[in-house]
């Protein structure tokens, strides 16, 4: 009897425990309505880490076939090779290369969602409770749309730089551009604009469109602020050892660095160090 009573008591506590945990989740969601941005950012980091691990394994095994690592040189050389035009392997290599590039840039955009979490939080906390998710999603949609367009331009620009001057020279030029960009007044202004806040209208019909427009402005500021860093990451094959420190630079600028600082020695030193590291890393072959 005692055992049965104890068992029934434990069973009765189960639903209470679950309800209590659910209540805590709801309270945390109300206090941190931007939590889902970090959930989306996590797979982005996982994709970059997995890509780097695969490249290291493939490089160690000496397997550099076009079917496994279709490169930019291959993509542009294949149409000129006799007997290769219109072949299935050529189309497969081109499709695989484009898919890999799209995946890497999607991962880059995903990890940057954590940087706009404060902006999304401000919008959510000033929205009606039922409109919080819709309004923050509209902000993210506008922001991501701008970055998707910028990703196409930056991907082709970094690819062109690598093809024209080579990987080493492209990395040197793009990292030097990023360092010079850090000292310009336009960089300081756009970095300051990345702190934009917005209180959406209470009307549900006009709230989401207004938040989307705010996201577009926020995305434009982020693109103009960070485009040299993103291009440099692309030239360095989106290596995690490059993306991680440069992500910290963007975080530092948003959270810690005074935007009136005309001599951003900390960020310049970090960018220069990462550039030197990028030169030391072997080319993955997936981008060149």
C-alpha cells in the first residue's frame, strides 16, 4: 500500500511538473521574444563547422574530384573543354557548386540573426502580445531580403577577385579594404544605424508592413557596415576560423565599440590578425 501510494503521488506530480516547466517557458518567451533568432542561428554555425570538417577530411584524403568539390575554376573552365559541353557531369558539377555557395551564404545570414536580436526585441516588446511574432518575423524578412540580394553581389564579386588576381592577392586586398573601411566616417554612421529601434503601429493591418520596411532599412545599414568583412570571409572559403573572429568584430562594434571612435584599434588589429590566419589556411577548393 505504501509503495502504491508513493507511486500514485509521483504520478500526480508529473503533470504539475510539466505545467510548471511550460509556465517557465512562457514567461521566458515573454521576457525574451527574440529567442527564436538564436535557434535559427545555431544551425548556421553547425553548417559552417560541418563544411570545414568535410573540407579537411577531403583534403587529407587527397580527393579533389569535381564531383566532390566543384570549384570556381572548374565551373568556368568546363564549358571550354572539348567534349564536356552539355554533359551530365558538367551540369551536376555546376549545380553542386551553386548549391554549396547558396548553402554557405544562407548559413552566414543565419548566424547574423543574433546581431539583430536587440532590434527585434525592441519591436516585439512594443507590439501587442498577439502581434509579437508576426512583427518580429516581418523585421527579419525585410532584413534577410536585403542580405540575400547583397549575398549574390558579394559572392560574385569575391569569386571574380579570386579568379582575376588569385586567392592570396584577393584575401590581401579584401582584408585591407575592410581595415580601411573601419576608419571611414560612413562606416561609423552605418554601424550606429544598426542600433535602429522601431515601435510598430498598434493596428494589426499596418504593423507587419511597417516592420518589414524597418527591416529593409536595418538590412541596408548592416550591408553597408559589414560588406568588406563578408567579402573577405567569402574569399577565405567561409572557414570557421575566419568567420568566428570576424563575427566577434561585428558583435563588438554593435555592443561595445563607441561609434564615434575614429581609431578603432581593437577591430583593426583583429581583422589584420584574421587576414594573416586566412592566408595561412589551405584553400578548400570548393570556391576556387
